[in-house]
C-alpha cells in the first residue's frame, strides 16, 4: 500500500516554448488525483524492467535530495529544481516529445492491506515497517481526438479536433523515471536514449542522477534463460526441460528471497553435469551478469511461472515451469525414428480456454 506524502505536477509545452512550474502540491484528498498518482507510482515501483544503480560521489541530485531529507529544503523547491533541469535538457533534444513531470514523496507499507480495506485498516498497515521513496516520473503526453460542439445559427455543428495535452492513462507504461529508496539511497530507474546536438545521451543515468547501471531483473532472467538454453544444446540435456527448470528455480528464488543469483541457477539445472556447470558459469562471466540481482515475486511470476513451447507441427503447450522435470505430470520421450513425444499424465479434466 502506498501513502503519498507530497506530490506535484509541472507542465511543459515545447511547441510554444513555455513551461508552468507549479507552486502548489497536488491535492491528495481528491480521490481521482490520489488514485492516478498512486497507480503510476505502483507501476514504476514494481516494474521488472527497472534498472538498478547507486549514486556517484559527485551526484548533485543525491546532494540536493539529502538536503531535502534532512529538512534543509522544501519539497516544492526541490521539485522545481528538477523541473527546470528537465525543461532545459528536453527542449534541446532532437526528438522532442511533449511531456509533464510528476514528483512525489511517498511511503510503502511492508504488508499491503486487502483490496476492500477500510480507512482504519489502511492506516494500521502503516503502523509497522514502512519504506520511504522519492519519485521523479516523466509523463509523456499523447494526442487524442475529441468532438467539438458549436452552435452556429441553424443548429449544432459537431467537429473532430486534436487535443495534445492528455496525460498517459494510469495503466500506461512510462519509460523515464527514478524511484529512490530514501533509507539506502538505492535507485530503481528507467531511461530512454535521446539525441541532443547529434549526440546520444541517457538523461536519467548520466545527466540527472549520475549513477551506475545494473541490468533489470527482466534482463537478467532473460539472459539466464538464454544461457541455459545455449549450454543445454551443447550437452546431452533436454533444452525444454533445462529452460523450464531454470524458470522454476528463478521463480522459487524470487518468492523466497526476492533475489536471484545467476550462477546458482546453472548449478541447479546442470547438477549432474559438472562440465556444463563450468561452461554455464563461464558464459555468465562473459555476459557480465551481476552476482546477485533483486527480483520481486510479482515480476518473477510474470516471467518465469509458466513455460511455453511450440512444436514443429504448430502445437502450443503452456505448463507450470516446475512441472518440466516432474514425470508424474509431463513426460518427454525420444522415439527411435528421431521424433519426440510429449505425454501429459494424471489429468482429471480438460477445459476449453
């Protein structure tokens, strides 16, 4: 559950060359406003595409944020500084995109209350352990088409007009943001490569934050899956079962520890093949995978809970990854003519989906 302490929206208009730097925070007592901000924060906080990083020693953003957290500057003042940075930087980009800037200070309770929780239950959820975060989110505006109703003499006249000031839906993905853990100063962020004066730049990573870059949990999990497949193909190991087992191991690790060690996955999958374990670990070093990466359970479930395969005869099969090596439910056999058979066992019922 998220409790938003402060939130503010700054508006940019690159076509007219004007900006509106807000001097007032958003009203979090307004249910619609609160829901909109909260949903964007939740999507950014839980995205499996978040890159991770740490501030460099010379990060001016980190210094200003510490001043704010130490009550030496105010929220609105800090947000205005950030807005001015984005205005001056984005207006120089060759690929201009209309956007607004959302800045927020919020808390997350360790244990989320149930969906239909009362105000009292929600407040109680914040009585225990909470984590504080500071967020900066660039909200790209989209073009929409609306009806325009006029009333000239002779009746109504309805036209179609384009409107360029529409904020993204709460369910829409955004690609430029940072979430800072205010206790550890650890970063979860997303960035887009932009062109400024014919030079490609990472605005978040290199200009605003000045931080390191570690791959996202999605990148790590997809790389692990690819390496397991590659190594399995070099040995006498079923690729389908190896990849399924790797997904199951990643899902289990994320749900138990919320972390993933790429090297440990290979040791689990190729447990009976020391030569393949050695080869896999060599490939993880070549791929420069981190020793450990944070993987939230929800992200792992999306990416690794199920395994989907397609036969050369056009049949798609999706099954829980943990069943890939469980012959009580799924059996892969190699026939004498070089073909394969897949036997689904112990089924009590079948549904059309």
